[in-house]
C-alpha cells in the first residue's frame, strides 16, 4: 500500500493530441503542466497550452522525445512531481519507468517490472498460462530453430500458423504461414524485421486465427488491491494491424460474454500485479472462443469511447492512482450508458494507398454539436511533418444507441473541413455506412475484404441508402434499403406523422 502523495506539477513526456488531453485534466485538478517539445514543434498547440514548456532537442524522436536523460533532467530542473508518458514514445518502456522512480519522481503508469513482463509477448503468454487465462494455442516461449517451429505447428493442428515478434507490435515481425515450405523463409523474415524494428529478434509461433474480432477490456487498478474493468472496446476495424475505428460497447458481445471477459481481464491484471490504467486485448474467433492477445501497459489511443460510455476521466484516475489514492468506485458501481464510436483522422491520402500527406494546414474547422468530442493536437496553420505519427484528430460521437452514434458520426464527418493536406475522413465515412459495419458483424478482415469499395469516395446517395437501412426503412417487396425520398413516396402518411423539424434538409 502506498501513502497518498500530492501531485502539484506534471511533465508530459509526449506531444500533440495526447499531451493536450492530459493537460486539460491536469488543469481541472489544479495541477501545473509542463510541455516538452522538439524544434519543429515549438509552436504546436500542446506547447502553447502548457503552463511551462521546454525544448529537448531536434526533430528526430531519438534525439528528443525518446531521450530519457533529457526528460528526467527537465522534470527535475522545473520542479515537477511526476511524469505522464501518454501513449507511444516511452510509454511502455520499463527503463524509463524505472529511471523516473529512481530520480525521485512519480511515474503515472504501471511499475517497471509489470511493463517488462507484459512488453514481452512470450513472457506475458507464460504468465497468462500460469494464471489460467486462455491464450492462442502455440509456443509457451521463444522459438529458436526451424525444427522447434515445425513441432509447435504440428502440436496446434497444422497450418495456418502465425510467427510473431516477442517485442513491439503494430504488425512488425509478423508473418502468416500457410504451407510448410514457407516456414523457414517466414521465420527468417520475421526475425530480421523484429531485430530492425525492436532491437530484438526473438519470435514465437501460434495458431493463426483467421478473421477474428479484436476485443479489448479497459482495466484500472490502484495500490490498495482494487482492480475493476470498464467494459470493452471493439477495435476490429484495422488497416495493417493499426486500428482505424473503435467503439464501446461491442455490437457483438452478449451480457454474459462481457461479464466473463471482464472477469478474465481482472484476473490477468492481478496475475502481473498491475497498477494504473491498462488494456487487456483479446481475439474472438468465429466459434466464440476468446484468447488473450497482449496487455497494453498504458493509456490507449481509443480511451475516449470508454470515458463517454462509462462517465469517467481515465487520465484523472491515472493521476489519482499514481498519487496513492484508492479508486473512487467498485465494480458494482459502474453503470454504462449509451454508445460511443471513435474515428482516427490521419494525414494520409486514401486514394494513393494511404501515403502520408504532409504540409501546412491552410484551413481547419472541426464539427461541433450534441455528442461530438474532438481530441486533436493541431490547429489552423499547424505543420504536419514526416517526423511523427500522422494523426490529425480523434473524432468521438456519443449517443443513446449505436444506431444514433453512427448517424451522429456520419454527420460530424461531413462537417469536418480541412485544406492543405489530405485526411482519412472520406475513408471513415465510407466504412461507417457500409452494411457490414452497420450490421456489427465485421472482423479484422473488414478493410481487406471490402477494400475496392472503401477506397472510393462516398456519395450522398450511398450515405442516404445506408442510413435509411440503419433506421429500418426498407422496400417491403425486396427487403433492400431505400432512400429517404423513396420511403416518403411509399408511406407518406407515416413520414408526415413521424417527421421531425428540419428532416428534409438532412
């Protein structure tokens, strides 16, 4: 148990959207905020918003945002009590967490031993197996030779198999193997890519689960032994293993599955003595089996959808837990309400296979209105550089039901205005009105399966038909969605009675 401490000043070891997000909560808690920035970020919104700001180096992250020594020295020089790592950069670096603590500062996140254990997929698998948490069938640890790999594949019932890097993520160091004669080459390729990306060529082999759903459970744990889960997020809409659209709750899970999965996530957190906010990720196959995938020992990019539905501030909870306070609620106190969807708006050209779109933002107008939240790290005249993550904003739509949340997000996406760079807004709009998304049955193969449709720009007619289907307006003769205009012509009296003010202009 940790005695509660006072946190008066926090250095945010990050940039952009997440730095601003953390600063806003700190201000609400009367905590002084300290920004750090690289040279090209000197006029970024997170720098201008902070109470204090310090330059820590040139554009290259390895000389600025990834310099542990500079970050800690800056925190000590400015008199900060704590460091919040945000997500990305050093957020899941055990050496950083340890160095922060050794410098007499508070790390707003889990303990270094936990980060180390969960940062290695092989070590986390061993720990979860010992805790009787279901994992994807495969190797218990690292696979060093071709013969070992063959034995593992045979033990899991054959191909397809998946070779995965033990460190890192984002799809790097990962190879799918469908035939035995591909195994040796894939093993070497995965090792080489893992070594280059993470400085560690350790890999392991597991069963390849084809077209699963990606379901993750948000947990929060304090230093007093309390661990609770905050329901799930469905993050199955992915491109190259990177999440694009997320929602809470999942349109797929039953209440029984949700409760069971939440209990497993809490069990997993307790098994590694977890403290602070974290996410336990699962894959869900087509015969309703759930398997532990990994644990993210940080705040997730998609955390806002949980905040909207659960009515909590995860950053505030992180700070309170880091200060030694007890969680202000128990599992039975959590009462979810409504539905939330998040779209990641990246500076990428959808029509050129998502190549980065850099440059100066000439004009920017974010959508507003009921139930719309924008988390962004740019403003008009910001420069989108090639040095960092291309995210421009996260758009979150909240409503009483999933159907209303989809309609609200579509409306918000259509209001979003930006010039100077290309963004993924058209792609998100097309995905949201796709029948497979509306039906809720999509898997991680959604984008791959419907790529030809999704890369085309949506038209107003497409949107009207899709939203008509969402609202239950179909042609009774052939069960196909119809436009709102067609629905009015079929049943004018019904529409006259049910029309709401302004409906003709939608």
